[in-house]
């Protein structure tokens, strides 16, 4: 009797455990199907959103909370996609506007140089006209004709060189960083500004320049040096000197006043300094120098773009500009460009 009772109880307990296990398995399988898979899809989608991938919407059937969450995620992705496209368009427009501004600044410099260049072209043109007249008169022997033709060719090459430099400077081009020797860039800028310096009777002096290389955009660097030199020439008295120096230094970006920036680590930089003996800059003007359209020059003389454009270019290169100035004594602008 006891045995039968025990066996019955065991069957009963075994059956119950079997039923519980079967129910557990069923619940697990249903749970995976109803909750696990959709949840995994939502997790995958969230991870993709986190990585900036707004494609592949989640497709959850049904009308439960999971499906609603999936729809909300899809709608959020659509909105983010539209906003991203808008931001891309706006930043493209901003880059274009900056490029236009820089191009405008280059054209303004070309305008400032034009009268000096016209003057510079006058001398070789006179030589060409004079020599051509001699040849046309037919009074030269063969050797003299050869000499005159050679002189005409040399002067024509000189004029072509001046015009090429000017056009090269004015040309619009895409930013392009490469290994550049800043001395070559400075030399080109000094040559380009020769006529303007002559017109103002100012001497451009290149100080000791070490051999060095930096990863910069050559055309933009030339634009910065040109802007600083034009300002220095314009501020200089007749007979004054403008010095341009280049050296390699280890420097730390200064902390802007009133900010909570931490001290940055020192950088290997090239330093381009432009020193003049001009009118100097009043202390009240110093905080405004790099603001767009800040100018103390007469209308037609200055637009206030040069320093703000230069500042933008130097910042794009990860560098900065420092200014020291003493009214009535002169100013020194120092451009720091990280080597790489
Ligand atoms: P612009 O030359 O068209 O006025 P910039 O942005 O190049 O524009 O210069 C802004 C102002 O900074 C100038 O109008 C001038 O007052 C001042 N400035 C710049 N460089 C010098 C300098 N070397 N000496 C004296 N003043 C300067």
C-alpha cells in the first residue's frame, strides 16, 4: 500500500516537474520570439544610430509598445537625416562664403598693387619700344639687331614674370596642404610687393632665415604674409624699413583672456615675423584688429578684411597671430604655424 502510494506521489511530482519544464521552455521560446528578437533589433538600430548610420529602418509588426518604439526610432532617424543634410548644406555654404571672402581679400591686394605694377611695367616697355624703333629704322648691323632682340626678349620675360606673379596670386584655388619651404613663400611675397614698397619708398628687408619645412597651404600662407607686408608698408614712413623674418621655434598658444582654456602643450612652429617702424597701433584698437571690416584707413584704402582673413587662415592651420605695437614707434606681427 505504502509502495503504491509512494510511486503514485513520485509520478505526480515527476509529471508536475515535467509540466513546469515544458511550460518554462514554451515561455522561453515565446519570450525570444515576442520580446527577444524585436528587442535585439531595437538594440542594433540604436547602436547604428550611435554610429551615425540612419539607414535601414526597423520593421516590427504588431501594435505593441515594441513596434511603437521602432516607429518612433524610424521617425527620429528621418528627422536626423534631414537635419544632417541641412547642416552639411549650411557648412558647405559657409566654406564657400569664407572662400569668397578670402578671394575678395586677394583681389583687394591685387588692386592695391596695380598702380605699382603698372609703374614697374613702364620701364621694360620703354626699353622694348626703344629697341624695336632702332631695329625698324634699319640702321643697325646684324650683331646690334641680335643684341636688341635679346634685350627685347629679356624685358618681355621680365614683364611676363611680373604679370604671372600677380595672376598667380589672384587666382582662385582649392586649399592644398603640402611640404613647403616658407622661405620660398616669403620670397615670392616680397617680390610681388616690390613695386608697392618702391612706390611708398620703403625698403623690404629679409632677415636671417633658417632652412625649414612645414605642412601648410603655400598660397594661403603667401596671402597672410602679403597682407601683413601691405599693412606694414602702408604704415611706414617714407624711407622706412620693413623686416620679414622666419625662424623655427617651440611655442605655446596663448590663452585668450576671459576663457577657461587650459594651457596647451608646446608646438614645433615656424614663426613669421613682420616688423615695421610705422605709426603703431593705439591700445584701444588692439582688441579689434582681427574683427572683419575693422579699419582705420580711408574709404578705398582699406576694407578691414586683411587681418581677419589672415587670422582665419592661420587658425585653419592650427596656428595663431601675436601683435606687439608701440604707437609712433612701430609694430611687430608674429604668425605661428605648426610645422605639421
Ligand atoms: P585694412 O588694411 O584694409 O584696414 P586690415 O584687417 O589689414 O584691414 O587691418 C585692420 C587695421 O589694423 C588697419 O586699418 C590698421 O588700423 C591696423 N593695422 C594693421 N597692421 C598695422 C600696422 N602694421 N601698423 C599700424 N596699424 C596696422
